[in-house]
């Protein structure tokens, strides 16, 4: 069972790698979001990438450190469910945001599993 838990944590980390990558390559802001990395929106998107890097780190850490799994599950849940709520409030627009929403929706499956395991076993 532990190997499945780790695989799910790595899957959750992987979901957040692309948006986190803008921290290391701000030029991705333009490619991923169509915004200049030098403008105010670009700066916010790079900062958003830093926050996603936090989710990646939490998920990777949780893969190896069971006591951290409760907090990591909350971090991932706030990020993913929060986005899905915001996306729904925006009227579920078509385009890149829909892809993100679909990815997050699918990733709720491993999140539910690791969250259940974290809160059940500790």
C-alpha cells in the first residue's frame, strides 16, 4: 500500500511542476499564460509559480515522510479545490483554464486517496 501512496504523492507533485517551472524560467509565463514576465501580471504569475513550487515540495516531502502527509494533503487540497471553485465561479471558460481544471479534477482522485490515508493512519 505504501508504494501506491508514494506514487500518488509523486503524481500530485507532477501536476504542479509545469506551473512551478516559471520560477526557474520566467519566459514560460508568456508561453503558458500569454503574459509578459516583466509586467505586473507576469510578476504575479512567477510568484504563483513559487506557490506551486511549495505544493510540489510538500508532495515530494510527503512521499517520504508520513507525519507530513496531513499538512501536505491540506496544501494540495487548498490549491486544487480552490482553483476549481474559482474556475466554476468564472463560468467554466473554454481554453487553457479548462485544461487546468480537468487536470485538477482528475488529480482529486489521488489526492482523496492520500488524504484519506493520511488522516486515517495518523
